[in-house]
């Protein structure tokens, strides 16, 4: 009897020269970056606020949380679903694609507060990020 393996759909995106992914079940939509309003006295990873069809959306920079250099300004925003009225989006450099990841191929040995694990793909690693680790 063969075991059924759970496959999760993830959005693969780029931050600087590295590939990351997040479970699409957490994503509401992907939009182009618009004008951001700076929020005084905010956390260093908060880039500002954006009006998204009448909803105030906090835009955060995951590069700051993940300790990456920030040489490129992202022009895409991944907006996450929330259970409350708060809306959060991640500023990313580029959206790659949505792919299925077999849970058996997820290496959890590097799991941390912000990383669920890594997936080997096309002779490279894709780092699976936990959405709860990067919020506004």
C-alpha cells in the first residue's frame, strides 16, 4: 500500500539574489507597489502604509527581518490574509511562480522562528518562510 504524500502550493519569489517561498493559503493577492506613506516611530522593517482599495495596508520589508542586504527596491507586494481588519503586505523584488512542494522534500533541519525549512529546486535551495515571522 503506497503512502499518499501531501503537496502544498507555494508562491516562489525573489529577495535580492535568493529564492524564497510561502504557502499560498496565507496569500490574499499580489499587487504592484504604490506610493507608501511613512509611519513615524515604526519598527525598522515597516516601510510604510499603502491604500489598497480603501484598506490601510502595512507594508513590511522581509529583507530587514531576514537580515538581507537591501540593494534593490521591490516593486511587488504580496498581501496576506488576516483574521482581523489589519492588512499586511511584503515588499518583494520579483514573483517567480506557484509550484507544488511535496512535504517529504522539505528539509526541516534548518527550521527557525522565521524559516519553515528549505526545498531543493533546480540545483538551488528555496527557503520556505513562515508568514507569522514577518508582520507589521
